C-alpha cells in the first residue's frame, strides 16, 4: 500500500484535511496511525477504504 502526495478536502470546501501525505507499507507489515483529535486519522482510513477519493495524489494497492 502506498499513499503518494495524497491531499484531501471535503467537497463542501473549507481547509484541507490532509496535505501531501506520502508513505509506503510493505506487505505483511502493520501500520499505526496516531495523532490528536481532528488530525485526519479517520479520513486517512476512509480514503484507504475508498469511502472518499483524494483531492490530489494517488493511493496504490499492489502498485495499481
């Protein structure tokens, strides 16, 4: 799984929730996401599950 420069802004407008997030997780590894309330943790997971589409960037699973 890879996030490449992923940014997200809710369709209604407002500020960006995520801005140019990039990371790579190899198969079989575990990733923990930590941060204060409102930092975008749930949004990150919702993007991975494709409940939302990123405003910019790409989310790759198995390099596709």
